[in-house]
C-alpha cells in the first residue's frame, strides 16, 4: 500500500485483538490483489440501547489505482 492502513474506532476504546484481526485481513487482501493503494476501516459500536443485529458496524474504504 502507498499509504498506511487507517483504523478508527467510534463509540468504543481501541481493541487490540480487533485491530490485529483487521490488519491480518487487509494484508491478505493486499497479497491477493496487490494493487491496493489505501485503506481506511471505521469500526462503530452502537449505543447500549441497540438490541438487535451485530456487535459492530464496519465501514471499509479501499482505494485502487484508476478508481475514484
């Protein structure tokens, strides 16, 4: 990657285990495709009143050459 991986946590403290899992997955994607130039992952923890669905919301923004 041309720029370092950015990982942001919203609504929670940084989880080192989750952080490492994200790094491992992004490394695997980069090895597979090789043309990844930037990646920003945002992990959002819903408020405590959220009763259904998953524990986290994840938004992933990947940049590839020639794509905007």
